[in-house]
């Protein structure tokens, strides 16, 4: 058995563990962690601004296996890896260390004294039995079972500490089947009853409440500077016995005349807050405590009086909040409100851009761009950031997204928030140190909020809205889902956006944002200039929606009463679809299997508003896209692939009624336009009824 103190040559001289990786600007290798340390700070090699606080901790690894686990992690970070493998990402190394630690813990408990290098196939089989008994999630079992392969793959660096055989060539490796590829589409979308009010309240913060919050932050900074040592301190000491008395008398006269409460709580005046309002040192107020107490009794006290800020934002015609307190622990403090505002901006941007979390976190000052026409009217809004997924450069590559106008306004609010809070960071989602009680904050190597921090912020935002509405008897709060608060995550917004694009083209959400232009073809920009996979998500959602629609048609026997030139072919295809038992029930129980079946054996029938396309390439007058025929360029009045459902007929009847209104209007339309409308009316009636002289009833 290798001794705990025998180190292979690559680490015998205690190397810097990040020597094989690029480092962020401003960090030298001599500032990074060495092999002998039990905490390896990985931040200097993390290019994404929201992950700079990541570290590897080895104190929780059993002492007898700690060196071996360190060797594995060192190999993955900077050591010699197999020539046919890429260098693992920092995130992969973190996951690997966590998984191999589970193996080490199992060895320590069930095989005490046994080193990794001494494990045999029987030991691995016993470990698999342990996993099958104690670890329920199949993917977690798979990850823990297969991590032992690195003990063989990294044998060059591990040397005598490596596993002596390749576990991938044993029966152990096949103990359980591969659970299948996990995809991002497994993320739950936000239910509409939750998402709609969530987006509405987020936009209220951006468009209605942001001005008050930003003004409050500025007022606080001005007030705080008056009482801050080192900022005009000599002038305030001079005021203590001189002009201070005049300023204090003037202040008390003003509040008496206005009849408004003075800063304080529990019936007592807040001397520090009054000193900030007056502009003098609090010691200068000592002789006036009795008079201030009388004022407090006569006028009352209020924690909102510290800032004396008028509230401009309205909701239902009333001020949306009484004011802002300076106690950071309160739900209506400036500290809380600034964080809620940042979270609201995140929600608006996430939903109206399709950007991933790390792409949002790399938005910086000047990230938005407005594209205008020749008259200066905005026609498109863009966001510039960095893309990481699918890119070779770990530092990310510049990318551009088409965003909605509210998302552009949210970026503008974030820029103003950074200025108001005095943030030196160019990153719009830098951790906030805003408001009284925040101080300079603990040292944080992350230049942007972490995923975990953002998820916590999202759910605090949801809870704040719920409490706000309950306290005011409002009915537009965020409801529970199945009796429990919905737990928001960063990935759900992208998933939800894909669902809305695929399922609700031409519709609206939350009564506020029109989606008429948001078809799959129009949304290419939402994938950015990187290989984001967003289009694929939308296409998968569109395919599922089509399959659900077709199942509904055959269940209602709609396919037995179709019209149009392709009615017979559509009936035959849908009848075959109905007779195929493989589709039954899978859309709800196993959407992925249903999608595979639909793509492989589903009927080429594509529902639309005006037609139900029964696609036949030899007759088509449009091109086929990855999701089916291009219904945007459909020529329904002349194409022989057209079948008509009752809903299609109703849409054409509405079209005929509109044409009739145009033809009957007085004064009459120009003769050429009248002729064209009559021709279109004849074509529609011929399609619908086969007789241009008979209008549908």
C-alpha cells in the first residue's frame, strides 16, 4: 500500500495547482493555491464573473485518502491527462471531487485501511450494492458509480496510487444501464398563474417603482455623508457650538410648520437621523433632547421621516409604499428595495431575452443598444454580453441578443442603480452594497451574483410580493402551486419563454406584453450569436404542442369531418395515428418518448389558424422547416395540401365578413381594390364551400 507521505514526482515540489490554466487579469501564479494546502482557491482560473468564489475543500475527505483525492483534482486542473481527453472545466473538477469523496467515505467506513490502488472488482461490486440500497436518484447513482474511472484514466499522475485495472471493462460498469441523456428541457416551466403576476410585478418595479428607490438611495448617500467621519468632519465640529444651534432651531421650526412626524421609532426621536437631516454632529443635539422629545409627542415619530422622501410611484392611483426605512432588516428598507429592484430587472431580462444565467451576469454598463429607423423610431433592442456554452474560449465570446423593450429599460435601471449605489464594478449584476447597514460588505471574490444568490433573490422577491399583497388585501399576488410556494430557479425563465413562443404565438401574457411577432422564425436572435440551443428548445415545444393538438382532434373525431382538397389524405393519416397504440398516454406520462415517436412515426399534419396542412412535398407551395411546413408563407387558396377543420372554417368566415364590410362601406373603395377584394372573396368561398356564390352560414 502506498504510504500517505509518498508523492509522485509531479507534485513532490508542492506546485501551484492552477499552473496549467489561464488566470484572470490581475492575478499572478504566485498568489494561487499550492498542492499542500487543504483549501484550493479556484477563483483565479474561473473566467465567469459569477463563479470566482469557488474552492476545493479537502478537510472533509478522510485523512487516509486525502492525498489521493488531491492528486486526482490536481491532475484534472493542471496535471497530465489522457491525450484523447480535453482539460475538464472548473465545474467538472468540483463535481468530480465531490463524487470521489463519496467513494473515499465508503472505503473509510466499509473497507478501512484499503487504498484506492488496492480496490478489486469485488470491492466495486459491493460499492454498487451500497449505492443501489442508499442512493435513490438514478442519475446520482450513475455519477457516483462511474467516477471511479478517473482512478484508472489519470494513472500517469497517480502512479502507484492508481487503480490497477480499467473498471469500464468489468461487469461492474454495466451493473445498471445508462440512464439516458439529460437535457435542459427537463427544467420545469413556471406555471402561467405564477409567471403572469411575477412578470407584471417585475415590470412595475422597473417602470413604476425604480425612480423612488433610486432617489431614496441618493438621498441616503447625501444624508450619510453629512454625518460620516472624514467627510467634512472639521466643519461639523465647528458647527457643534456655533451655527449648529441655528440649524437645529430652523429644523424644528420647519417640522412644526409642516406638522409632519420627526425621525424616530417607539415614540422616541432618532437623534442620529435628525443630525443627518440637520447637517450637524449628533453631539450638538444633546442640549435639545427635551425639545425634540416634546416635538415627538406633539407630531409623532416615523421611521420613514429619516429621508423625508415623497413617493412618486403609483399603483391603482395610490403611492405604492409609505416610504423607505433605514433599518436594513425591514422589508421596506432601502437595502431590501435595491436588491428587489435588481431581482426584478433580472426577471424581465431573463424572460424577454432567452439568455442563460451566466450570459445575463456578464451584462455590463452600455450593454443595451437601440436600433432605429431613418425617422429615429426604435425598431429593435439589442443586448451585448458574453456567451460560454458551445464556445471553445473559456473566457467566453462576444454575443448579441434581440430583446424586448422592457428588457432594455431594465438594463437602463441597472445602470442607474450601479451609479446610485456607488458601485465601482462595470458588471450590472455585481453584489449590491446599498443602503444603511450594508457597510462595505464581506470580501467577495465574485464580480457578479452567483446562481445560488440569484435563486435566493428570486424567491425572496416572490415572498415579498405575496406578503405585500396580503397586507394590503390585493388579489394580484403570486399564488401557490399545489398548496406550496413555487420555488423559482434561474433556468426556468428560458424554459418558460420557449413554451410561450411555441404555444402562444400571437397571444399576450399578463395583459402587458404582445407576442404577435414572436414566432419561431422571428426568434433566431434570442439564441444569440452563440450555439445556445434555444431554437431547439422552442422547436421541441412546438412539436409537442402539435402532437397534443392532433391527439385532441382524433379524440373528438374532428378528423372525420374535414373539408378542403386534402381532407381525404388528412383523414387517412390521422386515422392511422389514432390506431397506433404507441402514442396513447405518452404525451403526459413521458413527453420525451412522445416527441421521439412523433418525429419518427407521427403524421405530417400541421394545424394552423386558417388551414390544417397535410404536407406533401410534390404539391407544396412552401418550403419545409425543421418544425414542419412554413405556415408563414402558406398559399392556402391555391395549395392542394390544405385540409379544413371547423376552427379553420370559422377563421375563413370571419375573413369573408370583414371583406363584406369593406365592400359595403361608403364612400366606396377605389375600383381596383374592390375588384381585388371580390376576387379574394370568391377564392375563399370556393375553398370553403366549393361554390363561390354560397357564403358560409
